[in-house]
C-alpha cells in the first residue's frame, strides 16, 4: 500500500551570503579598532618589544586557522587578540610617522578605506574565477618580500616608492580574491578566517600608503 501523499524532498536553504558578509565585516571593524588601541598603547615601546608582539601575533594567527572550524567563539577571541597584538607590534613605526606628520595617518587611513571598498566591491561582484590572480599575487608577494630585504642592504633610487606601488598592486589582487571568497561562502564559521585575511589586506595597504604619504617627511 502506498501513501496518499507523495513525499516531497526537503531542500535546505543555505545561509544567506549577506549574513556572512555582515558578520565578517563587523569582525574586520572590531579587529581594526583593537589594532588602533594596540597602536596607541604601544606607541612608546621599544623595537625589541615590537618584535615580541609580532611573533605572538603570528602564533595567534596560526592558532586561528587551526580552531576556526571547531569553535567560532574561540576563533573570534583569537582574531581580536591578533588585532591587538599586531597593533602593539607596529606601534613604534606608526608613532614615528605620527610625530613627523600626523596628517599622513589620516590621509593613509582614508585612502585605505576607499581602496578596500572599491577593490573589494569589484571582487565581491565579479563572476570570473580569481584563483589565478590569487596565485600570481601570492608569488608576487614572495618576490616583494625579497625585494624589501634587498632594500635594507642596498640603496636603490626610488626603491621605497617602487616597493610601495608594487605592494599596492599585489594587495589589490589579494583583496579581490578575499572578497570573492566572501561572496562564495555560506558557512558562518568561516567569518573569523575571512575577517583575518581582509584585515591583513587592509593593514598592508594602510602601511604602504602611509609610506607614500609620509615618505617625504621621513
């Protein structure tokens, strides 16, 4: 005997991408606020402490990638700690720019917001697969790091300017890809990891722009 009512398969509706977007960007904003707090608190610290804070921040970032899928609350806590420690790590450098030309901080901050908003919007909206751009940007970043090491020991005319401009191109590619990943995911547990990636994109763009805007005064 068959049932008089046919069984209709239940379709589970995925979490709206907008919810992941909102959660991720809220985490980015809070992490940025904690970074600013760390930069303020650590403005008078020595270079040795800055290195220690950076190592601690790196360890927390690695831990975040491990626990992200296990405990969202712990991942969020690690993300916030990462932002605070990274602020402490770069505080001496930011304080140096602030003492030379405070206006450069505001200019770099505003330009960073426009950069991330514009590039991020393109990455979020595009339907083209940006994985190739991400791979190319990663290897370009490796080359950029090597170039930065060379600049420490070799005086190259306009080397700092070239480094900053190339860095902005590299992080434009990484930002495009991170925002495309943000659109493609519907797992809210990925929000802390995505927020960490976007925060790092924004931070590096800010530091590169700060180098450009404050270069003459330094």
